C-alpha cells in the first residue's frame, strides 16, 4: 500500500483509484468510506468476475484463491464498518485481538476458531495481532 501511495501521492484525497476507493490522507471517516467502497467493489464486482473466468477456464487453483479472497474481503468490510461507526462518534475503534488465517486471509476478531470457516486450516495457521 505504501508503494502505491508513493506513486499516487499527487492525487487529491477525493480522487478515486480504479477500485472505487478513496486513496490518500484525509479524515478518518472519509478514509474508511474509501476502504469500505474498495471492499464493496471487490465483493460485488471484482472477485465474482475473476471467479467466473477461472471457473470457465477450469483453473481450480485460481477458483480456490479467488473464493478465499472473496470470503476474506467480506470480513474486512465488517471490520472497516466497525471502525467507521467509531470514527463518526470521534472515538477509536475498540478491537479485541485480531487473527488472520495465513492460508486464506480470513480475519477474525476475538477467539481463534478451531478450524478456519473458509479453508478449514487449524488454529496453528493463524497469525495474531493484539
């Protein structure tokens, strides 16, 4: 992300990148709107299109990868939405420990599941951030 920002540093915060997300330094609430818009684009348009092409081409590895990403993006959107609610109230978002499955990218706040709900990886495949 930092490399992208360096390349796009001359763009105003209001300008949009291709995914529809606002890119730049602005108010937290505006930046979160951009993050949510980016996740929405990936969920509603980008990954469904990628999946359709991968299925058509019988690319099972790509289908798996895009399916994992689509599911993970839905969780990311939930976390950005939670942060947006806090920002609207001029508060920091309160999160418990956040855990990311290193196999598929599934992100969960709180307890690590015994098995990842997306890829069935065990608890040992999660990286934790507190």
